[in-house]
């Protein structure tokens, strides 16, 4: 008779722990899904930027420019566009892989640099909320609240910067959640790894 209360207490503790584990797991899965969903939006925005640049590369060259000079000036932009497209395709299948995201971020910076060298007067920067940012030359001070500096996108649209900011915020929330105790135990048990933002 004395074993019944202890047995009942054990079952209550097990039930509470199970409900807590399921609740914590569901929360982490929702945050992970938010990262994946925001990456889908970012992926679409980056593909639109790539299409814009590819269209500018394949557009008819100016008649006054020598063919060999034109090809040599476009070659770095074409190469970086191809590289970014390949890495974007690889990242699409594993957007939570930190190494893949770091490679994509590097390729993105190289691509943006190649575009700016080719078209120095055709760059537009937007703040994370979509408002027009300062020109590239004035972008000396770091952004407030730890946000990455805006990117000077080739296509004059705020969609890519807004999508990048939303993805980075989703990654930040997900990473914070899987690092909190005791949710870190759930993340470890189900092998949830930190994601990387696109900087």
C-alpha cells in the first residue's frame, strides 16, 4: 500500500517530463520550419537577382566597345554569377548547414563586388525594412542592433534585402532556442544543429 503513492508520483513525474519534452520539441520544430520557410523566400529573391544580372550579361553589348575588352570585363561577373547559382542550388537542399551558408555568403559578396566593378553607378541599397539606404560610399559605420550592413543589390528591389533580414532573424531565434537550457537537451537528443545567417 505504501508503494502506490511512490509509484503514482513516479508516473506523474514521467508524464510531466514527457509533456515538457514534446512541447519543447514542437517549439524547436516550429522555429526550424520558420527558418526553412524564410529561406524559401530568400532563395526566390536571390534567383530573381541572378536572373537580372544574367539578363544584363547576355544583353547586346555596346557597339563601340571592342569585343575582347568587353568579354574580359564581363568574365568575372559571369564566373561569379555561375558560382553563386551553383552554391544557391546546393544550399537549397540543406539551408540549415552552416558550412554551406558560409560558402553562399562568400560567393554572394564576390558576386556583388563583380557587379559593382562592372556597373559602379547601378547599385541600390535598402535597409532591412525595405527603405532606401545610404549610398555605398557612406556605408562606413556598422549597422545598429547587430544587423549586417545592407547589400548593394544589382536589381533595384528591396525584396532580397527584406528576405535576407527575415531569414537572419529566423536563424537568430532558432539558434537562441536550441541553446537555452533545458531545451538544449531536447536539441541534443534529436540532433538539431545551429543554423547560420546569410551575412
